[in-house]
C-alpha cells in the first residue's frame, strides 16, 4: 500500500477543493426550512498531515440558517474530516488499515511520522469494528458491497476495493466516506 501522496501538499489542496465543492452543493440547496444558509465556518486543528499551503485548510466548512427560530446548522460532508476525529480522515483510514494489513512495519512508520498514539489507533480500530457498521450510512451503503462478508477487516478492505493507492483513488474512497463527516442528515445522501 503506497502512501507517498500524503507528503505532497497538492493532495491536501485536492481534499480542500472537494470539500468546497460539497459545501457549495449544500449551500445552494438551502436549509430544509427554506431559509438561506450563511457561512458559519469554525476552526479545526487537524493532526496527522503535512503542512498545507492554504491557511483555510484547517477551517471546517459549515453553514447556519438565516431564519429566526430555525438557525439550524448545516455541516456539509467532508473528505478532510471523518466526523469529530481530530486526525485527518485519510490518516484514520490509512493507519488503521495498515495496522490490519500485511505490513505492520508500515503502520509503525506512519504512526511515528504522523504522531498517532497506540491508544488512538486502538480507538480507531474499535470505531471501524463497532461504530462504523452500526451507522445509518453503512447500513444503506453495504448493498453496494455484496461480496463483503464482514466489516471486520475495515478499512483495509475498503482500500483494496477502491484501489486507493494513488491520490485520486484515495480521494474517491474519502468521497465515499464523506457523509460520515457532515451533519447527520447527510449520512444517507450521496451513497
């Protein structure tokens, strides 16, 4: 499993461009109440990646309804952030997968290079085994993966299915998982 693309800022800029695209779609759709959505971005401190040349990379794109009484927050799906995890989504996927896959040495190198603690990785492994299969997102999406007997080998199995050894293919996998990084109402969309 190759992860060289992680050290290129272009990969992070690609993820930011995808997130901006997703945010544009959410904003143009408006609030479910019919109100307009205004920017309500908030800062995140994403861990695990190389420095990004764009200072807005660490902003979590989000919106707030302008209708009094609603003020509903709409946080679009994200390829950079996997839910509330502080590490970049790509790191959560790769390090956990490499921990399961044939190269524990590779996961050890990634762990040292990007600073993920063993306990953090153990939490990620538990999330993939217990929480991920119980999400509404996976319950709806698993029909597309009929040949998957079990989620026990996630995310390694997803990396193999998406052939995510290049930046573009990894971005496709993260795009697939992106509804997990947005407001709950987006979990069942884009599947």
